[in-house]
C-alpha cells in the first residue's frame, strides 16, 4: 500500500507537470482580451476581422480570444459568480434578462461617455434595442446582432396535409381555425398525436396583442392580474391541453441535454412534426445543417394589436477588466462598416446598424433559394412592429420570467384556474418588488416618483387627455399609446 | 470472487443455478438497456437522434467518435479530469487515513467531540458553502488553477468516517506489540495500520475517484481556460457549437465511462473486501 | 510501555489530524461559519460584492420568519420529502440485488475465458449487424446476443460479471443518466411508452368488455388488499408489543402509518380536510390504545422507544403500498367510462402527477446497483457461515433464515445506508431538476436544493438561501440524530 501511495504520488506529479507544460502559452507579445461567446464560424471570422480592422485603423494590435459560453441554465450563474468575484472575462455576450442582474451587481462597465466619444452610442442602433443596452439611461454595451422572433412556416408541411398557409398578418382566431384543421388533417384519428401546429407561444406577445403589458406604464406594479391576461392564459391552456395545437413541455424537452428544449424544436420542425416554430432569424443557423427547406415567415398572431418582440445579443465590458480601453475598441468595431457587412452577409441575424439591414447583401443572400424573402420580412417587421421587452427597474427580469413561467405551468397542469394563475403571478411579482424596495433605499425614491407619475397618468387617461411620452417608461405602453394617439404631442409638462 | 469468504446459502439446489443465472441476466439487461441506447445513439446521425427507433437506420456513423476529437480537445479534458480526480483521491485517502488513525487509535482529550463535529458537517448542503469557498479561492488566487479544484475536495469528513470505522476493526494487539518494540506512532501508522487498511483505502479511493471524476458545478465556476476544463464541463461544447449535438454528446459520454468501468473491474475484489472487513459497522 | 502525559498524547493526536483538519478548517469550517452568519443578514451578492458595497444589514431572524410564510419553500420541502418515499424501496432493491448476486457467487472465477468468449460473440454479432443493415428488428437481435453473452460470461465467471453490470448505472451518474432517461420517458417516442401503449390498449378493451369486473371488482380487491395489509400490520404490532419488542412510541408510529393514507382517502371521498384528518388520527389513536392497554404479564419491561426505528421504516414502506391499493378503490368505479376513450400512457415528466414518480423510478434504478449494493454484498459475506449451518440443523425455512439471520446481521449496513440515504435525499435533486425538468411542471420537481440554487444564484439573495440551507441542515441533523438514537440501537440488538 505504501508503495502504491508513493507510486501514485510520482505518477501524478509527472502528469501534472506535463499538463502544465502543454498549456498554451499564457503570455503573449500583445495584450490578450477574452470574449465569452458561442464558438462558431461567424465568431471566428469576427475575431479575424477585428484584427484586420485594428491594423487598417492604425490601432495597436490586440489578441482577442474566444471563451466558450455556457448556454445551459447554469450559464448566467457562472458569469455572475465569476463576475462578482473579480475574475470574469473582459468581454461577454449578454442576452435577454441578463443585463439587469449583471448591471445591478456592478460588473458591467458604464460605457456611456466613451461610446459618445468613439461613436458607438446606443442611438445608432434600433430604438427597440436600446433597453437591451441601457439601464436608467446609462449605456453598458453594444449589440453584436439584432433579432426578433417571428413564426417560421415549413411550406412543405402545409402542402403535405393540403392546408393553406397562414397570411403574413393574422389574429388568434385565425390561428385557432387553421390550427384545428391542420391538426385534424395531420394526425389520423385513433392514433396518438405526433404532429403539432406550433412549438410554443410567447405570453408577453399575446398580452401585448390585447394592449396589456407585464407592468403598468411606470413599471411600478405588475398588471398580470388583469382580465386580459386571464383570457391569454385561458387560450394558451385551450391550445395546449384541449385542442393540442401545441405540444406540452415534456414533449419538447425530452431530447436535449438541458431543460431549455430549444434544439428539439428545430429537428421536429425540419421533419414536419411542427408546422411552425416561433424563433428568431438565428434559427437558420440551426436549420441549415439539417437540409434545404422551403421557408416563409409570418407575423406572430395576436388578439388585436400586432407586435413582435425585439431582442439583441449585446457585448458588454467587464468592470474588472484589466484592459477596459481595448475592450471598448471591440465595441467600437461592432459599430463599424466591416463588421456590419460581415453580419449582413451571414444572413442569420440583423446587423446592429439598421441601415445595413437594407443592403442587398442582407436582403438577398445568394445561397438558399428556398428562403427567399425571409430576411426582408424580418427587417421590415422589426422596423414596423418591433418593441423591446418590458423590464422594471424594481425587480429583476429573470425573476419575473421565472414566476410567469411557473404560474403558466400551474395553469397548464390544471392545478390553477387562469384567474388564479394570473392573480398569483401578479401577487408574487409585486411581493418581489416590495422585497427589493425594502432592501434598497435608493430604489424607494425613484419608486415614489414613478408612483406619482402613475397617478397623474391615470388622471389624464380618466379625463381623456393625452399623456406626455416621457412619463411612460414601459416600452410597450409607449408604442401602444403612440399607436392609439394617446400621446401628448406637445412635449414636456 | 476468489478471496471473499463464500457465504452462498448452501441449501440452494444445483438445478436452480441456471434459472438464477437467467433471472440475473434479465435484470442485468434492464441495467444495460439505457447504456445500449446511449451507445446506439452515439452511432446515429444528428437527424436520426430524434427518431423513436433504437437502431441507427442509415448505418453506423463511426465518424461521430472522430468528430468528438475534432470538436473538443477530448483527450486533454480526460487527462485533466483524471489528474485532478487522482490528486483529490490521493490527498483524501492519505489525510483521511491520518485523521482516522488519530480518531481510532490515539487517545486524546476531546477526541470524540471533534469527531462528531466532523460528522455533522457532512449533513450541510454543499451549495451553502459554495459562495464562501469561492471567495476563499479568489483570495488565494486559485481561480482557474488545478489547485483550486484539488484543494477544497481533498479533505473530507466522509473519508475520515469510513476509515475510522475500518481501523476500529483492526485488532489492537498488533500495534500494541509494535509499541512495545519501541515503534513511534508514525511507524505504527505507516508500517502496521496502513498496510492492514488496504481494502478500506481502496474503497475510499474508488468512491472518491468516481464522485470527483463526475463533479460538475465547482469546475464549471472555477475554470476559465478551456484547456483546463474537466470532462463534464467540456461536454458543454456539444450544447453550443453545432446546436445540441446529442449524437456527439453520447459518443463522448460513452468514451468517458470507459475508464471508470476498467477501474472498477480491476479493483472490485479489493472494493468488496474493503467494505466487508468492517468499514460500515455502525 | 512508557506512560505518556496527556499533553503529549494530545499533541501527537492533533499532529496526525493536522493535515486533514487544516484543510477541513479552510474549506469547510470557515465557509460554514460564513454561511451561518449570512443566514442572519440580507446579503444579496448583486448588491454587495467586489464592485458594489451596499451596507450589510443584520436582519436577525427575518430570513427565517420569511421562510415560514413562503409557499414556495413549503412546496419544495413537500416535494423533497415526497421524493424520499422512494428511499425504503431503493434500499430494498439494493438488498434484493445483493442477495441475488450473493447466491450466485462462486469460488473460482475464470475471467480470461469469459472475456475472450464475450469479445468473440460480440464481435461476431457486430459483423452480422454490419452486413445485414440496421433494421429496427436488429435491436432484438442485439439484445438476444447481449443476453447470451452476459449469461455465458456469468456462468464462466461464476457471477462476478453481474456485479459490474449491476453497478453500471453508477458510472454515468449525473448528466448522462438524466439525458438518457429524458429520452426514455418521451411521451410519444420513448421506449417506455412505446411498450406501454399496446398494453394499455389491451387493458382498455378488456375493461370495455367486462366493465362490471373493473368498476366493482377492482375497488373490492383494492379494499380487501388494503384491509388485509392493515390487519397484518396491526396484528404484527400487537405481537411485538406482547413480546416486549416494541415500546409505546413504536406502537403509535406503527398505528399512524396506515392512518395517513386513510385520511387522504376520506378527503378524496369528499370529507372536509380537517374532518378526515381527525377521523384518521382518531383511528390511529384507537388502534394504538387497543394494542398498548394489553397487559404484559411476562417478559421483560421494555423502554418506550424500543423498536421505533423498524416501525418508522415499515410505516414509510406501508404508506405508498396502501396508497396504491386505495387508489384502486377511488378510481375503480370510473374506469369503464375512461376506457371508452382508451387509456393514455402517462406524459411522465410533463404531467404534474407523474413527474415525481417518474423521477423516483429513475432514482431507484440508479440506486439498486449503487454503492449501497456493494455495501450490502460486503455485509453479506461478513455473516458467519455457522449461523446458517445452525439454522439448517433446526430445519429453518428460507424465510426464517432471512428474517432471523440475514436481516439482523445486516442491520448495521442498513443503518449506514439509511443515514447516508436521508442525507443525500434531503440535499439532492439539484442536478436532476436542472437537467431534466427545470423544476417543473408547475414546480412539482423543485427540491429544496434547487430552491437554494435559484434563490442564491439567480436572484442573488444569499442570506435567504443560506437560511433555507440551514433549515435543511437542521432537518437532516434531527433525522440523523433520530436514526442514530433508534436505528442504531435496533441495529445493535
């Protein structure tokens, strides 16, 4: 035994030395900055292009390296734990619902001033994307890509069952009607259902269709207990459980190695098991390895007010980065012409600068004839109906998302009526707001101010008078008020 | 098993032997079925993984295995995992043996109280200590180092508990004899108790190695450099690079299980003996 | 032998302990103390970290009082406890597996020939498969070959190969197992439901054919089974009381066991919750009173808590069994109506009711051949052969041999496994929930450790998460203490 212990000590020592020796060189002649992102071809092209761009602009060289992003549900936790401990990467991709917790933790560098000086301010990109970059008026990043989720239509699937494709703009009654016919045609009676009409619905979008947001105009209170949300939950329940237009979650989750279930919907869509999927333009990245398809995109159906949710993949600078200057150079590069052309030519997301989404490179990519018109439809819809997600400064959006999902599941499981689900979700989110207010004195002042504004909005609305735009902080309410002509054209009171 | 005392209940008639074999074979198939599915799925193409069938209908895609090596530095990850788990195992076995010797063989005031404190900490969920432990790692500058994965896992109450119970079962006469001969405590430990504890040490080694080879969350938050990733963390590459490449994931998992099976087959005799000699007598 | 001073003995003892205790202090004790302090603060790592320095506030018992009214916490505690019901069955499974393997263990094992034979057979069948293409029927061929190989190797190695095979689930513990089972549980394409569905079709046609048999017969059979089980249990209790093997607390526990399913049955049949609980408790009290008022004229007096450990274990095993039988009573009458539509196999992970049992089945599969089985195997080979020989002389039946020799001799092992099982069970479920269900559907698989994770690492409220963790610790501690107090004594009897 003694010999075994000593021998393994020796073996391990040798092995460790070898492992250390074979590590890639830690030091580099030029400064190294790391970027947490997905590890794919476009990103590698981006890194190479960044090097050329630096050289062309006579800037000092930087060694930019990609660090793998963890896309499983633990990913954000990893980034946060490393971030708050002072050891995160210089640049990081930040997606939906992550900006606020990261910003709140103070781990993102405030780039407002440097962006203004170097020309990558938030005003350059889509207005709907600004809330992905800014918190309380301060800018924390620049988008790498802009995207919005629409409904992808697999034309071959519709043709196979002899069902007419949906129109480009439609409402949820049409969705139900076509969906019922489709599901009946695609699934022979007496057998278990294998083909579905759509992979998932996005509740905030359906609510917006009825003029309801997750929060009130000033985002001081959650409004999910509204009867309109009850109607949305009732419909979603009917589509999933009664009419079986949508699969249950388990039916989607079963194939993938984490619980998000994204990827299985692409294979099911490709094989005709889902007639439509609700995804962004990036779906092309996942669809292309699976073959060539005849594809169309249509607007998501709503109960009245047409809208799509715009999101972005932003790149942010770590507040603890040893090279903040160099990291900001990369953000500057994201606003440059070469990079925007690169994204436009990739065809799987929209370039950060809106003008490049009108270029021929983007609108008419040469390689996939079955996808003609897809990019153009994305560009047009994003411009015309795109609205940012609603995120309140008084509660973290990931918490809101989790509560909303959990209560929706309660409804789908038949454990709560739609009324109950709506009421409990609102109560839980409002309790979360109260908890944050109790913990953070700094928030309370803003909250009181906003509550005053909310009262004044209510007064004006009751009196039938228009409301000044800068009173409204919820992006959806702003767009909705504008569309309804409820905004005060006059300006600031 | 060769060295195990055979305690088959002797009255079982011979003719039932084959039936028993048959029954156990059926149960073994139940245990193997998920692995069979995994191995078969690792030979499918991406498009096929979602199909309900078990067999790769379009022929075996042996290329998946080569693809694993192309997509991730698989051998590097395996080597990292093996070396880290190896160090943890070695340190844990050695320090636990020392501590167990102290608890089982040396009389000192307050000994049992300290021992129960040890036991109590086994009951605390590891997640609570994660943040505090992480702060310690940051202070010590151990984030993104091998040492940062090895050190916190190397001192366990479980190992001390297991080995203490084991050493209690070794007859006292042996070390008393050595003591009369004038051997120091260290000599007694190193020359008498340690060799006699061999099966217990092997048992602890296997349990530790298995557990550590598969640990996920701590390496995930600790490591930043890809070349230092352990295998379970490295498998995340299949969730991003090519979408969710379930077929490659299955190929990688199939390959990652192999060293463990070899280890177990080699050491299972020691393992059984290790526990059987009294390690778990409450 | 020289006499050493207490001081010197202490020094030597501590010196041996030093390497372990130093690491133990650094990486267990200090974090432990920190987390204990955290539980009494409002520490939120989003507000207090390297970059933000909001003042830390002591909230005293605030976190704990908040926990008391947190419905999520109670739900997750309930889920965790529910999942623990599988523990006695998992232990019984390990014991069964160990007994089976032990019976077959031979003296000599011919590993070399076995390996050679297995390799040959597998290689040959692999060639056949490659030549013959991959039809779906190939899987039966494959399993046939596997079975033959296992059998051959088993006979050649006298059973030691089975040990490795039974231990297989342990090798892929973690993510791989979960992905696998997610696939197996897939509601439409998973092998489990593919096998179940034809079976269920048979059953539903049988029910349609003879509705009376099922609507009346099944409840009767269920009731009869439940009554028999309860009667057997109570008679056994009485005998143990008479034999002075069980004290009053064991009798009370034993009577409570069957009362719990009874309470649920009454509530299900329409009685108000409080009333059914009262009736069930009254029944338990009556049973306990009837048993314990019997005089014990002979035999020794026994302590009030004698035999408690065994009764707790038996009650835990009895509850699910009774629940299944009573479920027959409840659903029996409605069966013919349901059969008209045909029975559907469960949507395992997607359905609120079946997600937890699905996870339990998986955990049991993994537990049967785990370390527990190895521990039992070792325990079995430790039993002195003379005991069995003596029993044979007395003409003991196999059942008597098991209950009078094997089971008591294995008591220390069972005790160890139970303690570790409780510790792991109460702390577990995080990886499983993260990978398989994300805690859903409707939170039915969210365990306490997952709750700690979401509270601590997603919303950042470490103080609260630490409080939950310490409550969890208290729970584990109390259970282990009880186990030590009562289980251990029983084990040493």
